[in-house]
C-alpha cells in the first residue's frame, strides 16, 4: 500500500474491528466508571399456563444440570444451592459469539436474579419475578444496562440492549413452551 492516506485508514479500521470483536466476545470489558449511563431493560411480561414452581424449575434447571443440547450455550463454572457463576454464549452479528459471565441467584419460587460479571458492557442486572395469577404464572422480566463514556457509550448500550432483549424474549418463549409442556397444557 503506497498511498500515504490509505495505510492509516486501513490500520485504524483493522484496530476498530479487532476492538469490536474483543468487546462483543466478552474478552475485553471496559469498565471505566466515567460518564456512566444506565438504561432499562424490559419490562417483558409473559403469562404461562403452569405453576410458579414449575416455571422456576424450568428456569433454574439448566443451571443445576445443564442438558447436553445446551452445553454450547451455557457453562456453569461454580455452583451452590443459592447461586451459580455461568458463562452464556450467544451468536451475534458477523459470525461472532458474545460470551457473558454472570452470577445467577435463586430465591425459590419467586425470583431469579442475574448480574453481569464480564461482557460487552460493564453493567447489567436482570430479574425474573414469578407471581401466581388465575391458576398460572406471570413472569416479569426487568433489568438495567449501563455503559460508560457518556453519549458514545449510550449509543453502544442501545445496540447491545436491542440484541440482549431479543435474546431474552426468545428465552422467555422457550421457558413458556417447556413449562406448559411439563404442566400438560400445550
């Protein structure tokens, strides 16, 4: 490359692409705590035709004993009765796989809470609240996602939040399907 302007542009573009891949894969978490912006995740509300205990067991089950079919998506690194440390793998754009490391706390049968340890943003907390209603269960998903570096971080947070909430919505549908199957209501 002989053109004096192209070389720096190519190098800058390559560095930006490498940085993007590191952040998305969770290999580099930038937690600067400067210009932190926090935005809500959800709420997403789902009615499930199964008992609260059944829904809780469906959500907690893979963290207790990960099914073979989920081992490429979930790896439990440490576990106790009340909490696990788990790695989640989610395919994203450009053939990349986002890897998040999260703590998952269990408060049976009412709540499951998630806290991001490492991932594409420095801060995420989420909760699945389970309440009984009309012989079924309402699963309410809420959370918050935080990024650093003011407006630039907020734009990155919007990108991550869209993907994050789509992933959660698909997961909630799977939870509903499995809980209703177990309850014999499908």
